[in-house]
C-alpha cells in the first residue's frame, strides 16, 4: 500500500507470513509562544498508549483542578478520535486526572490540556517534560441512536455499585 491519507505502511513478519499493516498518523502541531514540546511517544514497544508531556511547570493544589499544558494541538486520522488517559505512576503519588478518559474529537483544534488534581494536603510540582497523561487512538464506528426497548423491567435498581462489592 503506498502512502495515502491513512499514513505509511509497515511490513510485519511472522513465522508464517509477511503482511503489510497500515500505520495511521496523528498530526501534531506545537502551540506558538512556548518551547516546542516532545511529540507523544510510547515508553516501550508493548505500550498501548503514547505518553503526553507537560509543556511548562505547573503547581497542583489539593482541592482544585489545574489544566496542565501539553503545548500540542493533535488531529486524529479519519475514522478515529483520541482519548487522554491517566498515568498509573502519577495516581500512586496522589495525582489524578479528573476527566478520565478525556475525549479529543477529530474536529477539536485547540491545545490539548490534561486536567490534574492532587489528593493530599499541600502541593505537587509538575516540571516541564514530565509525563502527565497518555493518549490513545480509538476507532470511531458509524453509529446512530434509535428509540426502542432496551431490556425488560428487572428488580435491579440504582446503578453506581448497586450489585454490591
């Protein structure tokens, strides 16, 4: 497959065959006025998501949400959208992403920012270049909603943990 809107092609070899796998390109543009940040990248070959980095220092305070800048505008390939997810390494230190996962629609053109909060008393310092979230490319399926019966009535009530622990 030659280069196209879908991006480049990578040849994967397995024990039984060689096949071509399309590689979709996410477009990334640096926001003007700050030093260019690193592009999202995978920490290992087995990583499911690409790490997002802080473009500048930020102070997280207990009880408030800080939109940490990535310095990037991202555009997903056709037929996809992007999800921003938290990093487990931050959550173990009390830093949480409050809108997880966050959705970046294909037609959003602004800077990607990661909403973080600090659970413990005091402050947490984010340095420029720190990994603050992960971005994942998700497939978009042509979908519509229709009126109809979802399930017959049941005894189940409430939601939000209503089935127990």
